[in-house]
């Protein structure tokens, strides 16, 4: 899977996801840090990458209108918790089936909204 990580995500995710065979780009490495989410979104879509954005809703990013979005909602946010949860998701879930989907993950659940 091709993935673009936004600047608010731990850089350790690059190593974790790359080790699992994914192709990972980051917003800072592409010189896009601090840019508006719409520019980051367009760059991800143009590159055919699934994305992580700071703010998104299913209304704004309906399944099937993009390459895929993963939202992670944790009760105790932090870089270590996020790194651990995303690492586990990519090891345990069939993430390739998430293409074009809006995926919301909590500590205990994963909800996948698929294109209609």
C-alpha cells in the first residue's frame, strides 16, 4: 500500500509501516509541512496514496472518492499510543482491503465504511 503520513503523526510509523512492506511518504519529507490540508490531500491523491489528515469526516471524504483514509481515535492520545495502535492495525488487519474506504479505529474497534 502507498501511504502519505501527515506531519502530526510519529515519524516512527515510517519504519514500522515500511518494515511491513508499505511505501511511505511523509508531509515534512516532501516539504509540505504547515501547508493547508487541502494541498496535502491533493498531493496524496495525485500520488495514489492513502492518507492521514488532521480533520476529516465521512461527509467531506465519502468512501470511494479517495484512495483511503485512516482515522485513529484514542482515549489517551500521544505519539507512543498512536505508534503502537497503528502498528498493530497494520499487522493484524487486512489493510489492503481498505482501498477507497474511510476507516475509523479506536483501541478496541475498527469501523470500515466502504464505497457504495
